[in-house]
C-alpha cells in the first residue's frame, strides 16, 4: 500500500482536487454553488469589459472568464472551509487543527495540559497575549484553564491571558468561529515583547512533568490546506 502524500507536498492542482473531494462529502451542492458563482462572475466581468476599446469580443470574454473563476474560487474557499470545520467538529484536537490556520505572528502549542478523560487546553501566543483554549467537558476544562492561567501568571504576570472554551454550549465559541474570535482579542504585545514572552514560556514548559499525551487522534494542523480553504 502506498504512503499518503502530505498536503503541503502535493501540487497546487492536486491540493485543490483533494480539498474539493473532502468538502463534497459534507457539502453535496458545492459544485452547483461554484457553477452559479462562475455564471454570475462571468456576467459581471463581461459587462465591465464590454466597453473597453479593442476587439469587440476578446476583452469581454477574457474578463468574463477571469471574473467567473474568481467568483467560483471565492465560493469554493468559503464553503470548503465551512465543510472542513463541520467534519472536524466534535473530534479530539479539532480546536488545535483550527488554530493551526492562524497566520504568521502566532505560535500555537497543542495540548499543553489535559486530563485522563482527554479534556485538553491548547495555547496560542500572539498579539492579544496568551490565549488558553480548552475543549472537552465544560466543568473539567474550566478547572484546567484556571490551573494553566496560574502557571502562566508566574512567568508572565504583566501579559494579558485570555481563556476560551471551544464548543457549542452557552458561553463557548463554536469551532468555525474560533480563529476569528482569537484574532479579535486585541493587540496587546508586539516585537521584542513577543520574543521575551516566548523565552519565558519556554522556561515554563521545560519544568513541566513529562506526561504522555492522551491516546486518540489529534488533528493538529490544517496548514497544508490553508491556502485552499481561503480560496486563494
């Protein structure tokens, strides 16, 4: 049996095909949405380029094709992203996979704390400061977040620490809105402050007990498909 190829090592075309097939499993009307978007985009592009000087048919046709493809890819990116989150929702480590889509300037550490029942706390360090993201049983996760906050306050007492519970319950942040929620927590640190914070966090992690990760799949990265999901 051949070994599966990592998404980031695939060609651009193969990545798009694989993303489409995966999204199609959840969003059965994906093809129709893309076709509709292409038609609307082509009409807009044709109309915009129709009055340009030159061959009466050449520029409008090219403009229609370009706008049609652009509209179709935008719809593909949005619906594929939504489908990906629907497929991950409820899986262990889904929050870590979503957080892996954060852009440059963010550092994500999956499962910095967990319980035997596989409740997990992930950590994100970025412009808002320290963001602790828990997933699992609400009661256990909240206590886990409190414990992690105390540990981080010892080495970074002046840095803002945010606590987020990923889930569909009251006061929790749904998986498909997690990244947006985290990026809107503000800009409290930058530049040298970020570098200094990372060094202090590294010292904190070095003193943690070497406890094995809980068993079970933890999909911690979607970076290979990140560009496709954004419709680029």
